[in-house]
C-alpha cells in the first residue's frame, strides 16, 4: 500500500496574517510558517495505518516555495518514508485550478494507492482541491470524512451532511479528505528527527513532471487578484447610557442599521 498525503505550509493561525497589497497574496513572510494542522491529522491517518501494516509506504507531497522544505522535513520526522516538493516559479500565486493540475501531475509521477488530504486549508479555505485532483486523475473521491477505514482494496468512512450521516466507500485507488474529527497528529521524536535527514526528498519542477504551463494550463481558468486594500481601523462604537429609555435607543439603533 502506498499512501500519499497532501500537506500545505501555511502562516501560523496564532500569528497576525496579512495580505501583500502589491500582489494581493498572503504575506507568508509576515508570520511563522507551519504545516496546516488538518494536514498533520491527514498524515496521522496514514501513519496509524502504517503502524499496523508494516509494508505500507507513506509519502508527503506539497507544492510551494523553498520554505516548504521545513514542513516536509517535519512530515518525514513524524514517520513518512519520503517527500516530494513541487517547486516552480510558474506556480507562484497559483489558484485552486492550477494547484490541482500540478498536484495531479505530481501524483501521477509518484504513484499511489490512496491520497489523503485535509478538507480545507486555513489560509485559503477553498475546500475543493482534493475533489479537483480526483477529477483530474479520474478517480473516486470522498471528502470531509469524519472517520476512515482503510483495507487492502478499498477505503471507507463516515461523512456528515445536513440530512444525516452517510457511510461511504470506494475502491482503491481513490482520493479522500478528512475533517478535524480525526485524531491529532503525533509529535516527532528524536529518532524520527534524525532519520528524516536521510530519507528520500525529491524536488520536482513542472518540467520534471512533464508539464508545459502554456499547454497544460491553457484550458484552466485562473483567478487573479486585481486589488487588495488594508482592512480599515476599527472605529469607536455607539455607547447607550440607560436613562430609563435605553431599550428605545437600542431599538432605534438597530432599526437605523437595518438589523431589525
């Protein structure tokens, strides 16, 4: 069994996150970069399966700048067997369409039985990349799983909707994404940190993946940020002093703001 886990390096959610007004992109240098927590949980799903199935190979795959190396190394320290880093200047500012196209090509090059991803990233929040990757690969996909059961030839799990809970399954190969209901990730131990330095680490450009951006992305729409404006500073609110008519003043305020 070969499981590829898609990971993304994002600005730390506990830090201040801002947009670069010149590009409209997230200012990734403005805060510490970490592996998205949901992707660490996805890796934990793969590693937990590997713990009880010793022939399993786990690969962490990411797309991004050179800084992504740190996150992939952490994935290796946690227990992944190898890492793939898709790195190409043509992918700077890539939206979900370009991202899915590049990741699908990398997966085809790497090979896999199962692809596991987080349901959505904390920096973009699109929640569509796993499904778009599956569509490009022509595979079944199951998203927003709250439990995962992997066997030799299929993957199953539970998915909650507004109408209830669904029990779903698909034959392998397949693509799935998981929610925060899955267990938290393990911490890398000293042995894992040291062994991570010796594990295979592949850096692949679009050319290495056989992708000519002018051809491969020709039919893929790309969203472009035209303008970014800083969030205005908060202004002082309206203070209502109760002089026996506070209820009336509050109602008038809400009516003026079309809130009631």
